[in-house]
């Protein structure tokens, strides 16, 4: 079974509609890069107050992050998305800190 990763970030709620629109049209090159880096079953969930919850499966999260960080397309995507996030240092992908999994129903 693949390790599961869940993380939380926060976006500016005033920009939520634009954020959702951007994700309705994620660049095909970005999607290809995520798959090539081992990101599987990747989903984002947004609450009305701007709390963003992400979930993915991968073999090793640090490796998956590193592989994405090494791509030019990721740098462009992160730069284009930076304005949406609040309360983070660095780029959004650098701010993804996995939550501790305390239960999983097989």
C-alpha cells in the first residue's frame, strides 16, 4: 500500500473562486510532472474560510517533493499560485507539511 500524505494550507478566501478556476485548468505539463514524480490520487479540498486540505499517495513524500522541485514547470506553477496563499514562508509546495495519520480503515 502506498503511503498516504495529508497536509493543510490556507488561501485568501477572497481569491477562492480564482483559485478553483486555476485548478479546473491545471497545465497538462504540470499534471505530467506530478505523475512522473510519483504523485498519485492527489486531491485538494477547500473550506469556505480558505483552509485547503491536500491528500496524495506516493512511495516517499520527500522524494516526490524533491522530484517536483527540480522541474521548471513546477517553479512556474508555484510562482503563478503564490498570491493565493497566506501565512506561509517560501513557495506553497515548500509549505506542505504532512499531518500525522492516527487512523486508517482498510
